[in-house]
C-alpha cells in the first residue's frame, strides 16, 4: 500500500482504492472498462483505479493522474514533471514530441514520481484539478431561448447510417471543417445552441435537438435496446431519438477543452466522454467520437462498449 499523502490533496471518489496501478496504460484501461461495460451484470460497478499517463495532444506533453471506472473518467491532477523526461519516455515507446497520442510511463519516470510526488508530503509538482461537478451543476449553464439569437447559416448534416474507411474519415472532417485534434486541429464548426428545457438543447444551425446528458456505458446491442425503451417512454415528449451520425456527433466538437476537460460546450455533461455513432468503420469496427481527447477513433467489434448522446430532428 502506498502512502496516502498523494491523495490528501485530491478529490478522490469513495469507491476508488488509494493506490496507483503502475502497469495500467490508457489503451489497457479503455479495453478493460469498455469490456466490463458490455456485461450487463457489471454495468453499475463502482470499481475505480488510478494510474499515470502522458497526454501529448496539446502543444507539449502533460503528465496526468487519472481516475478510471466503467462509468467514470476523471483527471485527478496534473503532474509538473520535467519535459525532457516526458519526451524521453515517449521516444522509448516509438513516439516523438509531435506524436499526437497518449503514452504510459517508463521506469525512470516511475522512480521520479515515487520520490517527488507519490511518497512526498505536499508535493509542489502535484496540481489537483478542479473538483468534480454534479450533474445539476453541469446543467446550470445559461443558453438563449429558441429564436432569441437566430441563425441565418443553417446546414443539414447527413443523418444516414453510413460506413467510412480511414481515408474517407479525413475527407468528411475536412468537408465540414470539424475540429479533430489529429486530423484537423485548425477546424471549427459553429453551433447556435438554445435551451429547450427538459434536459435537451436545440442547435438552430443544424436543426437537431440533443440530450444534455446521455446514455451510460454498454455494448452496442444493449444501447440499441435502451434507445428503443427511451422512445417507448417518450423521453422529453418525443419518440424519435436516435444515435447521431458521425457528422452530427462531430458538429458538437469544440476546438478547445472546457473547464470540465471535454471538447464540448459546457451545457453538455462530461459523463459521456466518448460516444457511439451510427456509422461503422470499413472493413471492420466501430467509429467513436471522443470528446475527452478531441478526436475520432475506432474500436474493434470485440470491445464495442461505449456511451451515447442521442439526437433527433427538430422539424
């Protein structure tokens, strides 16, 4: 058991064991918890772990302490580690200073963390993130009412259940100038969001109504059953909610992370960090839009667990 001094400054969840999983990596964490999300009997597990990883999606690499669970993704703290150590760690894994990816830590970085952060009292290198907000606090974001601002630049995005190859993905993103941290980092798509009440938001530019929250982690088969049940019950007074197309989901992507750590307008919950879309990947797999990393990625059909944020046409 590690000393708990590192956790005294952090907003650690009560269900998280105060230890560091040194062998955990971002990819392994995703596969582990997405696989659990596929199993209905484990969908509500409270198990959470902590691990370090290097985020190299910004201008320079950043070392984070992550808290991860089946339905929970939370950055607990930023670690002000020497840049040369982070770059050396990435290079050992085949990356470079410009490689846009996440990286696990190596032995020298682990040794530095143990001495300077984990086993140190009130480490100056540990910068806790803002404490988590409740769903109610997340929803307290002021938006105009429908028609209050108006939108003269309306567009109609494809809503079909299409399939894309890796090469076609870049063309789709460029066509609509969607932001993607890897494929189009200068992109931006302007929304015109308005508050429709009942935990939904209208984008007057695309004519789509969105859930502010979304559906919990599950397999795609279970997700389709949840959508069917939600429509049967008439969520927010409507019966035509659906998974968004790839283009529709990307239209919500903001070019910078908000204070919740996701590339979304702050009126949306951060509890759905990566979502299913209706599009499939050719020749195999599922496309996801990842609002935590600000990009599109795919997962094989063997680990298709994900969240979802549903939409419907306002017309």
